[in-house]
C-alpha cells in the first residue's frame, strides 16, 4: 500500500518551487524590460513594455522551473529518508 503523505509533500514542493521561480521571472521581466526599452529608445508605451517583459521572462523562467522543482523535491525527500548522511 502506498503512503500518500510523501507523494503529496513531493508534489507540493514541486508546485511551490515552480510557482516561485515563474513569479520571480515575471517580476524581473516587468522591472528590467522597460529599463532596457528606455535605454534602447523604444517607442512603445512603458505599460506595454512591462506586460511584454512579465510574459517573456515569466515564460523563460517557467521553462526551467518544473525541472528545478523536481530536483529540489527529490533532494529534500532523499535527505528525509537518509538523515544520517553528512550535510554538504
């Protein structure tokens, strides 16, 4: 019989890490994209640059986020099952 608690914890960690990385990318994109547009002399409205930056960097960060989430969750679960291993 499978114990659902570790599976649930694994999935929660993967989802949270994925959401955190994606949100970080969107926030960075919303801040950096208009600055780059200003320096490059863009004629687009700053609100359009903010939206484009949030979507673009949010998407790029989302490409890496699920894999990172799986690695973080797997390492966390391994450490939970092997508490006698030295850190580092």
